[in-house]
């Protein structure tokens, strides 16, 4: 009769793993939505970047932003979505949940994804606000949406108003993407802690039958602790 698998190789809390998989799926969905919105915005602007652009309503000036800014936000969303999808698929297919190398790899990917999504969200918000500030200069309105509509009316195009609406959605999903990655990183951190504790239990010496039973601090499992008698007694 074969021995049961070590505790560190079994799912200690299957519900936790399911929740982590759902959160990783949200990372994939939010990243794809951000990438789609940015792709549509660039196509509407003739493959040019409007973030940090200077489009003055009074002088009708047109100074586009750097393409590298929009490219970073776009490819960041695509790469982080692919990374979250890879983590989710490997966790579902392979039995590596409590392997040390897998926990380390998950932690590195989550930290990079969290940092990259934060930079992208800040870039989207800052670039949009700078675009809006320049658009309002010399105008008769304090509303960025109204200024974009006036600019489109005077120029005969509808690029600015569409960009305004797209950036409203891109900013929202960009920050949601960062928050979901932050939640994923926190959950993976907890999982790493659980794995380290369970490996300590697995590597502990055999316990006597007459040991004292106490509850460990995690997952509510019972562990038998050996009582060492003082030889002087």
C-alpha cells in the first residue's frame, strides 16, 4: 500500500485556490479590455498617441504625445494578461501549488505585474489630465467633454470626443487592473506563508503517540506535538 502524498503537495484549502484563480481571470479580462480601448483610440487618431498631447481649443494647435507612452500602456496590458493567464493555466493543469520553485515564480510574476500595472494606470491618468488641461486653455468652458466637442466641431472631426470617452473607460479599467494584481500578489504572499509552514510540519521529526494535541495557527489542522520529559524529574 503506497504512502499518502506529503501534506505540502496537497491542497490545504481548495476554496482559496479557486478564489485565486478567479482573481487571476479578472487580471486577464481587465488587461484585454484596456488593450482593446487603447488600440481603438490609436486607430481613431491615425496610429498617433494623444496622451500628453497639446491640442489647444483656441489656436487649433496639434502636438501629439510620444508613441512610446501609448505603446507601453498597450503592451503592458497584453503582457500582464498573458502572464495572469499562464499562472492560472499552470495552477489548474499541473500539481505544483506547493512547490517552492512555483511559489517563487508566482511571487516574482505578481510583483512585476503589480508594478507594471501601477505605472500604466498612473501614466494613463496623468496623460489624460495633461491632454485635458491643454484642451481647456483658451476655451470658454470648464468641461473637458464640452471642450472636446467644440474642438471636433471646429475641426470637422470627432477624434477628441471619442478619445475623451475612451480614456474615461481606460483609466477606470487601468486602476481596476492594478487593484486586481495587488490582490493577486497579496493572496500569493499568503499562500507562500502557508507553504513554508506546511513544509516545516512535513520535515518535523516523527511524533510520539502520547504527544500533546494542539491546533496550529493555520487552516485548523491538528498536529501532535512531542512532550519531552525532564530527565531530572
